[in-house]
């Protein structure tokens, strides 16, 4: 459970970093152009993006890549990571009663 929370906080932190990148670009150019997931993935590792496309189209289903995956890759990266991070932290939260100490 703690691994899920740590991953959630790491994803949330990545969302903050990407948001900072978007804001700095906006301040520098005067144009707000947030990076999308596909562009971020391509900038970080273009080979793995091409490999993922080939594997999904060849071994899973060709129609899955074009309408589904490409729609996700056009989402803004910062809100995607922020929401995903919050969801993971919430999903892996501690569930259980905490013991209460009586003050007498």
C-alpha cells in the first residue's frame, strides 16, 4: 500500500514539474501552449512511443491505437499527471480505524 502512495506522490510531483514547465514557457513567450502527453513522451523517448504503437497495433488491435490511445496522447500532460497522482494517493490511502487515546 505504501508503494502505491509513493508512486502517486511521484506522479503528482511530475505533474507539478510539467505545470512549471508550461508556466515558464508561457511567461517566456506570452503564449500559453501546454505540452500534451504524446509530445512529452516523444521528447523523453521517441523509440518507446514508436514501439508502443507497433505493439498495440500488431498484437492487441489496430483500431485501439487510432481512436483511443491517440485521444489520450492529446490530453494536456500536467492535469493528467496531477489527477492521476491524486487518484493513486486516494486509492492507496490507509483504511482502518486509528486507535484513539483517552485523555484520562
